[in-house]
C-alpha cells in the first residue's frame, strides 16, 4: 500500500511534499516507493519512463541529495538528454549513444541534488531532442511517449517523458531542457508550467557553454508556479567561470517573487505569423486573447503588436535554422567518440536525424559568421521591442496537440525541408526565445474543444525571470482551475 491515498497524492505539489518530509509526516523512502508504484500504474499506457533507479528506491539518499534543500525528498526524473548524471545511463534517445554511462555529474545535476531533489529514473526524449514528438526506435522497437490527456496524442517534447509523468501525477516535478521549446512545448501540451530561463541563467554541461550552444537552457516542468520558483532557487547556481558571460541576477528571488505583485505592466500581445506561412490555430489564438482580457482585469495595459514590426523575420529564421541544421556537423565528432565510422552513421540515426546530418554540408565556415550576424540583429530587435513592453503574451504553440508519432516525428520518412518548415511553423513562438536568449514561461490556459490542453506563453525581458514568476503566480491565483488539472490517464484513476 502506498503511504498516501492517490487522490490525496494528486493534491500535493513538490513544495507540499517537501514540507511533509520536513515535518516528519512522510519519508523520502515512502515518496520514492509511491513514485515507483505510480510508474507501474500509468507508464504501460504513457511510455514516458526508460527505467527506475532501484538503488534510489531502496535508499533515496544514495546520490547525496541535500537534506537541508528546499525540495528535499521529492523524486524527479532525469531527462535522457543534456545534463549527465554519474553512473546513470544517458543515451540521448539514440542508438549512437546506446549504453553510455557518464562518470561525472554535470553542474545542473549537482544543483538538483543541492535542492534536495531525488533523481529516481530516466524519462524519454526524442533523438538528441530534435523534435517535439517523443518517439524513438533505438531500443530495437518503436517507443512512443503519449499524452495523459489523450494517449493518441503526443505529450510534446523533447522533454516529453518528464511532462507525461508529471501530468499523470507520478511526481509533481521533473527535469527538462529547451533548445527550441522543449520545456515550454510539453508544458503546453500537458497542461503544465514550463519556464525557459534566460541564456546563461542555468549552467551548461561541462563540455559546453552558451557560445557553442546558444539556444539551449535546462529547467523543469511542474504543476504549480511555486514549484518552478522553488526549483530555480537552486538550479540557477552557475559555477564560477561556468558561463560564457556572467548574467546579472533577477531583481527579486524566485520564491520571493511569488508574493510580489508585478504592478501595472505593459503587455504586448501577438498571435501573428512571426515570419511563417501558416495561421495560428483559431482556438489557440482566441485563448490567448482571453488571457489578454484577464490581464487587463488584473490591471495591466495590453496592446496588440503588429508582428511585422518585431524584427526582420527572414533574418531570424535564417539564423536559427542555420544553427539547427548546421550544428549537426557535430555528429562527426560524436561518431568518432563512439568508435563509429562516419559513413556508417545512417545505421545509428533515425531517418529525419540522418537527413539533418546530410544537410549540414549546405553550410560552411562563412555561414557561421552569417548565422552570428543574424543572431545579433534579431536579439537587438527584440531588445528594442522590450524597451516598449515589460512582457509579451503569445501562444506557446501555433498548433493544437498533434497525434503521437505523427507529422513531427523523427521516425517520419520525408524531405527534410518540408518537415523542418512544419516544425518551425508550429514553434514560431518558442524558437525566437532560444535564438535571442530571452526567458519565457508556458502556462496552462484550459482545454480545447477536443479536451486537450492549450498553453499560453509569457515572454520576459532579458534576465527578468522574477517578473515572469510574478505574472505567472498572478494568473494562477486568478485561474486556479487551469493549474494541476487531472487528465484521463492519472495515478488517482
């Protein structure tokens, strides 16, 4: 029998569970056992978990979580991509890295342990995080992670496994990363909170920095704004010398910001094309406008933006896609590290990943300068925009939740350019935040007519995550029914 009834478990976020541990009302071992049972209850349907750490279930202190940490005892899943954990397999969703076991913790994992969180298993990711459909075939069979709101649909990605288990109530918080929307997209598709912090706010793995990997930021997906704030108190610690350029701290602490009223903000609202060829889904656009009205009732000044005035979108998309495809040249070094001949890479990569690698040769060293010039122009344009507004309000995605292993899957078999155009069309509101390094948070905003979540995104000024937490907490207080909603596949059912 679990330590807590499942319907009671569903009412507790990570902050609440950690409080119970501090009071001695529940133990970390009981929490770990409950999470393990939760996996057994729902993961046969969701396929979001690659494995549990049995030694941690037996002893939650096995990896040394800080007993004085704000979230001590709360189990999390480690995304199978990005930040490595010593002694725990990390395969990046790819046959190329199958069986790889890191020997040292990356800085974010040290921060996770410093927060008192207990890594309890691995969650699924598409190959190298290169899509938001979390489907893989590197384990010898097709593994499709599914959405707890409707298993025919994807939970998003690339942090799809983490989002699926959090939305299904297995655990209230899990690790994510975001290089094109991979925290915010699954948060949107699963009805969760997902913050992508400013570039440089969260430490990169030991072998990277923000210059060589300018788009990516690690984080968490949660069911409550306060859990996101609590996690970032520790996740945002960057080792001295561990950032390409040191980022100023927010004006207010993350947890402190939960109780700070943001004042009267200038809000720029947009549901436009943002340089793409398709229109935003009407239900998504309508929900963003509803949230805009809500923000007006909360005292903010909301003004719709002509998206043609934001930046030169041709330059923005050229720069982003150059780095997205051109950086796949790195697979050459990966192959060598794994003892694989480059001409054999197609046997180790999924179809669309291989097509990315084939296309990297479109770009040469001169395109690197063009890419960085494009990044400079786009970032400065958004900087000018944020002189006029305190935050931007947009959809998280331009589409509603698509089917699982569908048109955005890396297992598809089609021309790369058409696949990439469709991906960028859907991610038009997330990818610019990765290109510029601005922070953004996806918040749940109710359901569509098919009963699937719709997310809205609030973009903040550079290094101003505290303002995003303030606004998010304000919306959560105004619309509590949007947060922590119970999907059809859930541990309590």
